[in-house]
């Protein structure tokens, strides 16, 4: 049974030597221990809530924090944007409008080349760690090789059993597609119920399903701890 839309992975910068600096620890996609960033030259790239929130929180403990964004408009909460500008005025944050173009360093990340959007201006910034916050994207992973029919990274299913093009493989939740599909948790429960009934037929082909209801079944009431004689 397949559910969801795959695993969520960070969106990455389109740079040739990205893997090298990821392996060296110079690029991180999450802040797990704030103390690890103390007295570091930090560069945060992005303009959403994650980028602005961490810029505001890490700036006071960093050696220097640079925030890089493609434009002057931010998608973060207005209050956080205001705090960022206040820190910029105090010299705690260096705001650069542009984009990351190149990572430099031998055995560790040392410098980052920032370019303006039109590539007219370039600037090299000393950096110990880069935090790119561009959001998340869904990655299908090994299920892409299961031999199942896909349409635009979604799996078409029938609405009777929610079975895929491969017999005994079912798909429910955000991963599937059918006419009238609503991406709601409520719809997922409905899909799971019909899928479970169909899967039961594969696992126990000679066994009939006996539906029970909590209003009338003493065995279910006992399991729920609400049984009264």
C-alpha cells in the first residue's frame, strides 16, 4: 500500500560542487543545535519564514550573518521581516540582494560568490556554513521503479478498491489520482476503508468480512473500555 506523495526533501541549489560541501558539513538544511553556529560566519539564502526566522535567531550568536535573497520583497511574517531590518540597522545582519553562484574552499567551505540577478555585480562573502531555505519538494523514491503507471507523478486508481495498475498494490492519500479527487484527510480515511476491504480479499481469499459497529458490538465496546452489561 502506498500513501502520501513521497518523502519531503529540501530544494537544493543548482551548483556543480554542492555534494562536496554537503559532505564537508558546510551546507546544512536544518538547525538542530543552535550552539553549533556560535561565532560562525553564516550565510542564509531564502526569503520565507524559515530563512527570516533563523536569520533573526542566529544573528546574535554568529560572528557575522549574511542574508541573501533574490529580491527586496519577503514572504515571511511582517513582524519577522521588521526584526530582520532592525538587526540590519544594528550591523548584526548583512542583507544582500542576489543569488548564490559559486562555493569556494578546499577542505571546508570558506567563501561564497554572490551575484546580482542580472550578473552585473558580484561579491565574495566569507562563510563557514550555508543554510539554504527554499522549501521542500516531494521525492517518490523507489516506488517510481515498481512498474506502476504514473501521470504527472501521481498514480491513477479505481475508486472501488483504490488499486493501481499493478494487482495487489494500492495507493491512497496524496499519491493517487482519480476524477473528483479532494486532498483532504477525511478523503484519505474513506480511501483507506475501501482499500483495506479489497486488500483483505488478497490476504484471506476464503474469509468474509464481518462488519461490526460500536453501538451494537460488545467485543468492540470491550476493546474501547466502554462496555456495560
